[in-house]
C-alpha cells in the first residue's frame, strides 16, 4: 500500500458507493476508497445497507462517509483520509459482550453533569504480557465478579487513540457483591438487547450493531470501526 493522499472523493453510481475490493489469503475481504491503495482493486458498488456492514478502509474515512450518507447528506464531497490504524494506539482495550436471556451485561454510570445514566461494555486496558482475550476475562471478573469464557471476536473499534477488541463471552453464576467489584463506581446491570440502539452506550457505533447481530447472526470476521461520537444520546445508524 502506498502513502495515502490527504483527501479522497467518494464515488457513487446512483445510490451505490463505489469501492475497490481487496482480497488476501490471510485476511477477509476489505474494501478501500478508490485512489487510496495500489494496485487498484476491482470496483465493487455497495448499497448503504451493504456498506454499513462492510469492512471499509481507512475506517476513519468510512465513518465520515457513512455518517453523511446515512443522514441524507449529499452529494458527499472530498473528505480527509483518516486511518487511525496508521498511528500506534495510546491504549489497547478489551471488552466482554455477555448476553443472557436477551439481555446484555453493561456497567451503568451516573454522570453528575448529565440528566441520566450512561453505560459501558465491561472491559479495560490490556496489561503487559496479556492477550486481549485474557484481558477480557480478567476485566469481566473484576467488574462483575463473573468468570467468563471467550468466544469469537466480533468487533475492533478505534476511538480517541485507543484500539479496542470486543469478544462474545459466556459466564455462569451471579454478579458479585458491590464491595468486591472494581468498576470505578459503576453498577453492573442487564439491559434488553432490543433497547441498545436507544441506550446511551459507549462505544456508540457498536450499540446498534450488537442488537442487529443478535437478531441476524454474528459476523464471521470482526467488524472494524472508527468511533468519534461523543454524544451518547444522539441516534446512530451508521
């Protein structure tokens, strides 16, 4: 891959976004914006629904384009090439997606500057010598008291300089007593998966996808997303 240009202008064919398909024996299919990689890949035009669930690179540029497209802005002009994966992360995080009886386990926080609570997926920083999978198990135990088992990785999110891994997990037993938990004053709670798209959940771009995947099937390869959203109560459909 060559050095990326500063700007790229998304190309549309009617109501479909034209991307280039990249295939590698060791990687699942990715799509790139024309002009951001050499040699050029074969063109592939995606509908909005297809693009929302495709692996589009660079992920920061994809977030900008999909936001504008999903919100009805158009035509979409030139946008900056934004590749957060090109910069070493300031922190690597691992999160545990644990669902029981149609409810997702979250950590509830009350922000004194906000009218209501906000939520996070249980997780935290990957420590030295630890794999993301090991960190997800440890963080789930520390924050909820549950001993989990890791399943597949379903998402990777770049947010604020952090690189985050999210794993499906299973666990038996009950949430531990509050005095035994280390979750920065948060409270473990079970939230119906169906309510996630309207729940102030961080990271925001992952919330509605979890609800979608729970209904339609989990991705065969981890979704790759940039998330620059700071208003957790704003709707997000991209």
